[in-house]
């Protein structure tokens, strides 16, 4: 019987896709998937360090394995991802959890195969973390678990050093994949029947700015959208300092590209944006939104917002509220500022008291929910195109998303996962929509 693996993933889409690459490596080694720790012969933690609570989660879950490892000494425990790239964190992990067998980083993911093989021949644990990024290593065989959606990295790393953010320290400088590799991957995925492709990068708009590809993001998007086939195309994340009209013109040209742009604003106050080192102003951000909506009136925008950044006054916070209202986001991810060691903001002295942060996040969440609910109600009676992604056994309903990322539930007698459904919306409940199938596209 084949040995089994279980991967525990924390954090963003980038990590979810990296776990698919880890799964690809494990399948190459002959492992099969299981979804419990108890049945696994190897457990891999793909960690995140963007906020303290992501780290605490991982610490808790790794710590909880102590007993299982005692019962099953041959169980391999591997820890990778952003946490292991953090300065000093591997030492903390080593000390706290002596039962970890393998540690690897985001910059040497491809080495995991060798590290596992090495661990199997030696008693001593294997720790291999690279300090700096190397050339991009192409992964031929990610084991994808998200049909009909597929994620495709177009670049790695980040050069922006927003003052609160640890990503540039743990993922290295920007490296762009060659357009021919990206195109070949997407062509392959479309051929295999994937219906939604999301191009991934920390700042997709700076694709190619390392000068190695000779292609801008707008050009790349145009090439990918020109691939024949019935699929949707998304991209994330756009950075407001670089988002431009060229990209919107390509969106106009191709109906395949979803009319949804994830454009993290972080704050609506110019003083806070400056302290965050975001390198745009509220006015420039709003100009971009107007440019987008004047070319594509149906376009929607989603965002990320941080409240309680050092020095944020009540007035600054209210600027964020007013910007949220003005943009009228389709949805927003909202976060309380979390100091990350080694970043500029962690050194700032004008920290905001926790109760003020809590108060602001609650008010902001309420505002965002109100906007989202209002948008949901506008769907009532309309027919929208949903890409069916899954079946919710608890609800007994299929579910999928429209191009704006709205979740729609419906019942069907046949399995329609991977199909585009025309859904007439009959009920809106918070952010979820419910409807009746009008037609199924083959
Ligand atoms: N504290 C809180 N939120 C953060 N983000 C990044 N770093 C931090 C931090 N230190 C948020 C930003 C970013 C999203 C992925 O996570 O909003 O866009
Ligand atoms: Fe972090 Fe800013 Fe880079 Fe995004 S652009 S990953 S927020 S440093």
C-alpha cells in the first residue's frame, strides 16, 4: 500500500498553489493523498507569516503533533513556507519542536524531493533554507486540487517593501517567468478542461520589470487571453502604484477576462499611505478607479485594507471609510495591523491601542458588509453566469461563482462541476446568492 501525505496550508492563494506543487513532488515520490494527520506517513506544513495569528495557528497545529509523532515514530513532519524564511524563525521552530524532521523554505521548494529522500537515509533532521532567490525553477507537475480553477504563477517575490509587510523579506526579489512557459502552462490547462485561470504574482503589474522577459503585464495578459477555448481569466494582485490603462484596454479587448480587479488600497488616508510606503495617493487611486469604470462601467473592484496602522488617527480612519463608500467595493478583506519583526513599521513608536484597533475593524467590517449586502440585493431577479466549482453536501446544493467572485448556490440532478450555468437569482443572503438553473452550457 502506498504511503500517504497530508498538507496543511496557511495563508494566501500563492501558498495554496504552492501546496499543489508540494503535492506534485509527493506524488512523484509515490505518496497518495489523505486528509487526516492520523492516516499520514508525511505531514507537510506550508506556513504563512503575514500576520501574527497565521503564525500562531501554525505553532499550535505543529505542537499538537507531538503525541502522534511519539505513537508513530516513522511519521515524517516537514515544515516549509514563509515562516521558515523568516530571520531566526527556524531556530525558534527547531527549539520548540524537536520532532520536526525536515525544514525547507519558499526559495527552495523544488528541493523537497531530495530532502525527503535524504531524511529517509539519515536519523538527523534535514534543514535546508536558502537565503537568496535563485533562477526560477519550472515545476512541470503541480498536483491540482481545485478543478475547474487553476492558478498560474507569472512571477515570484516582491520589490515594494511596504513598511508593514514581511513578504519581500521571505520571498525575495521579483522574478518573472518567461512568457513562453506561462503560455504553455495555460494552454495545457485549457486543454485539460480547466475553466478558470488566475495569473498570480505579488504585484502582477510589474511583470517583466526585471528586464528579462521583454514583455509587459498588459502584453502577457493579451497573449494569455488570446488562447482559444472557453475559459475565464483573472489576475491578482494589482498594485495601485502600477495599475494602468494598458491593462484595462486589454480587458476591453477580451471578454474572457473577468471584469473584477483586486486593487488593495490599504488605507484611504494620504498620511497613512505615505507611512506605509505605498507610493500612491488616495487621489491617484480614485483616478484609477474612474479610469477603469469609464472604460468598463460594469467592472467591480475588491480590495485589502489595514486598520490600526501606527499613527492612524480617527480622521485617517474616517478617510478610509469615505474611500470605501466612494469606490463601493464588491468586497474587501479587512485586517488589523500586525507588527512583523524586521519591517520598518515594527520600529514605529506611535502604535494604536488594541481597543481602538478593535473598534475600527468592527466599524469597517460593518460598513463593508452593508455594501456587499446592498450589492447582493441588486442581483435579485437577474440571470448571471456561474462557473460551478463544487457540491456542498451539507446544503445539498452545487455552488460556483460569477465573474465578480459572487458565490451562487443551486440544485441540480446531474453533476455540473466545471460547467458554466445561467442562474436566475431568487434569493440573496448576505454575500451568498441562491438561484434556479436556466441553462447549462456544454
Ligand atoms: N498586518 C496586517 N495586514 C497585513 N497585510 C500584509 N501585511 C500585514 C500586516 N503586517 C495585508 C495587506 C495585504 C494582505 C495580503 O495582507 O492588506 O494586501
Ligand atoms: Fe507586501 Fe506591499 Fe509586496 Fe504586497 S506589494 S507583498 S503588501 S510589500
